[in-house]
């Protein structure tokens, strides 16, 4: 419904729920006041996506497909119990999901909720989520998770392989840790978890899936003659998506302390065996996210600041997909690395932000991938950057303000530190952390200097 529940923000043309009117209409729902540990967020957005309503509903009900449809938002989803598998003309199930945000300085969100999908008429479906208070009577004090008031989407099938999706988010968020409120406010107020981000991500991923299925292949010259087997193209896209998903999961760490460094032992087949150091941090820049993305998407400028510079790159292959020209997957042959190693890189940009994720991969593994071999167990250790708009003013080259937004840059890299030799002693671990922290700090200083922001 539109009037009177939704109010348009005059500053950014976003919609939010008028809480008093909503509370009077739905008096059975108590909306507690916002506090320092709990805040209510609401938003609505609409867009056309290149997938049918039935396909969307099938993806929404399968937790793995749900995660793959939103790899930059959703992690660790699962169905706890199927409550109704079609008796009432749809489906209803109890689910869990964890949502990761685009900075390690803001905590992830967890939800236990009931998801209900129903077909309203020949062309219209709805998906509605509402929290199920699974900890009622167990938790003491302030809950340590977030709550969903009725949220979800209405899907109208347009009959041409496309659907019109109207998305609604209405949540109350509790903070478990002492978070960085500046970054939280900049990201969350710019819809980091809002309806627009869900819509934009859904549009991008539907385009990607259609490309992968072959329904929107570009002309052959876009592949630079490398992919002689269609399965090789599909393999590369699948591996790249796994790389991106793995990268975004890194951000969901357990504490919030500024520069974040951890050491973990990896036992997964799909990542290199051994001990891995992870370093990640975020910083605000008085530049638009488009300008920052252009800086990192250019080899000559990025090589000035990168942890792993890729000097004199040769693009072994490049796959273009999606509406925005910055969306592509590239296999790079860097002269600075061993000749038996290549780099798989994916870049993406849309109106909600941008990312650049890359990982070194053995030449034999890449060869197997592009020739249609099994790509499910290729080890990947991704690093990269995320650039998010923040709603602030940016600076022109003459340091005058303009109407574009500033941005938040999150940089994360992973380093294999010692194979299977465990850094057991406290001193060894401190030496590793100190070394990685030095690399991270030096990289941030180079970025500020290269972007003309050294005085920040």
C-alpha cells in the first residue's frame, strides 16, 4: 500500500514507514521505541528483473538458491522446518539467515523467521517474512538478534520472462557488540540493508544467471577466443561467483575493533590448506564511489597501492555481462607472479556501489576450468575491495564541494602465512599479526596519498 503508510524522504527520494499511522492500523503489532541498542528501519523499492515469478519463488524457497541469488548479502541460510508445502496454495517454512554488511566495522544481522509464499492470482505472487521469536522465554535482557516485521516482496509476472518486483524491508535491529556508529549510520542510512539494495542485487544476479544459461551471450569477440567449450564459460562464471561469495563472508567476523586481523586454519577443500591471515578495514573517502572504483579498476593506478600488484597485466580472457560496463570476469596473466599462476578477477558496479574481488589460481586449474573440467574443488583464496556510497558531499579536484556522495572503502586481503605449520606460540602469532597490520596500514596510506586524501 502507498498512502498513508509510506512517506517519501525529500532528501534522497527513499520511502519509509510512518510509524504512528502504521501502529494505529496494525495495533496488534507493538513497535517499541528506538534505543541506543535497537533501531527500526523501513524501506520500499520497485524494479524489473529478468526472471519469471515462478522461478523467483523457487529460488526464494530453497536456502542454497536464495544465498546464490544474493551472494553479497546472505550467508548461512537454512530451512529449519517446512510448515506447509502447498496445502493452502503456497508454501510456509521456518528459516534462519545471516546477513553480512559491507564493512567489518558493522556487525552482521541474524534472523529466525517464517517465510510464506502465496500465489494471489494468475500473474501475482507474494513472499512474506516475519520473525518467529524462537528464543522467547530463554533469552534474558535485550535480545541478541534482529526482528522482522512483515517484510518481503510482491512479484507480478509480466509474461515476457520478466517480473515486476516490489520489495519491502521493515526490521528492528539490536546490536550485540559495541559497533562503530559512524560507519553504521553512513552505511545503514544509505540502505545497506534496505529494499533498494535487494532489488539492485536481484536485477544484477538475474542478468548473470541468464548470461550463464546462454540466453544472453554476447558476441564471440568478447571472450577473446579462449572459451572453445560452453561448459568452460559456465565453469568460469561459477568459480568466480564462489570466489565473490567467499570474499563477502570474510566480513562477518565476531568483533568490531577497527583494523581487523585474524588467523585461521583452513580445512576446506575449496580453499588452500594451511594457516591463513585475514586483514580488513574500512575508511571514509570524500570521493564518489564511481571515481574510487575507476581508480582501482585501472591497472596503472591500482598498482600504485595494491598489496599484490599485478604489473604489466595481460588479459588472458575477459567476460562481459550485465547492464553496467564495469561488470566483468577477467583471467589475468601478471608478469609479477610465477608463470604457473594466473589471477581470476571479478568487478561489478551498480547504483548501490561496486566491488573488485580477485584470487590467484594455478595455471593447470584455470586450464581445466576453461576446458569444461570439474571446477567445484578448485582452491580459492580471495582478496579485494568494496566501495559503498555514504550520502555525504564529495570534493572536486579543486577541493570544492559538489552534490555527489562520498564513499566508504573496505579493503580485505588474505595471505597464506605458513602452510600447515601452526604459529603456536603467542610471540609467533603476534609477529604475524604485526607484520600483516603493517602491510594493511601501509596500503591504506598509499591509497590516501594516491587519491589526494592524505590529510584525512
